[in-house]
């Protein structure tokens, strides 16, 4: 079932690649005809996604579009979706089986992040640096509201911050991961950075 919330950016990227896809994969086939007569943009996305689950097609296309600036947006259309947003507002990573919940979109110190996570209950905790690293997408072209790279999946909605708090380092500092530059470092526990936010994680129980 196609997700009708497909973004305008994704639709635009699809249109950009329309002729290339048709020529390389659908030429003189029934799918070629279907591709040409698709009634609307959503139907086009449905068709591409139906082919996107085919490994051979997917791998070839990754190589072909690697030279194009919009590859990360378009790959989301033709590959199986890694992140699933739930009705409760959490994000499940189907690859790592971790479930994520974004904290308040406001400048946040580690002390504030810890207090917020503790208030959640339900086995939520602050993530390790290794867990935060799994969310980093080095080839992403996404940018935050201030124009800097924000290399994390679009399932995570906060765009005004670039760093997420991790676990305590020692009695005075804690680790924090930077999704602009792709590395973690440490800050004092009380520092309330303008671009720093809380995020909680737990192991997903969803199938």
C-alpha cells in the first residue's frame, strides 16, 4: 500500500528521473505502458516502489543515480523503507529493531534530557553513541532550517537542531552526537545548546 503522505520533494525527484527510468527498465514492456499512462503522481510512486523491492533493479539503480544530486530523496522511493512512523509518534528502525522518540524541540541540556527520558517510563532510555551512529546517513542531502546538513532520515521531524544527547561520560560531562558533521563529542551536563535535543530509545516490540 502506497503511503499517500509522499512528500512534494519526493514527487519532484520522481518526475526528474521519469524518462531515465522508462528508457532503462520499462522500454517496450507492459510496465513501460503503465508508466506512461499512470493517472497521477501517486500512481507513479506506486509503480516505482513495486519495482524497488526487486534486488537487481534496486542495486542497478543505485549505481546509475549515484551521480545525481537527489539520490537520497529518490532512493527512498525505490527501496524498501527502513524507518516506520507509528501512530504514537515514535519511529521504528526496521534494520536495528530500535524504537525512537524525539524530545521537546527546545534547547536542551543533558540534565534536561535525562529528566525527560526518566519521565517516559516504559523502558525508554538515553541512547548509546553506537546507537546514535546507526541513524547517521553520510550521503544525505537533507538540510535543517538553518541550512546546515542534517544527515538523519526524514522520519525524524525536528529540523531546528543538529545534535542528540547520549549517555553520561563522567560526573561532569556526557556524550552528544552531531548529525551535521557525523561524529560524537562531549559537553558539560548543564550546557543547554541551541542545537542540542533529547531523544529516547528502546528495543521495539513490534513485528
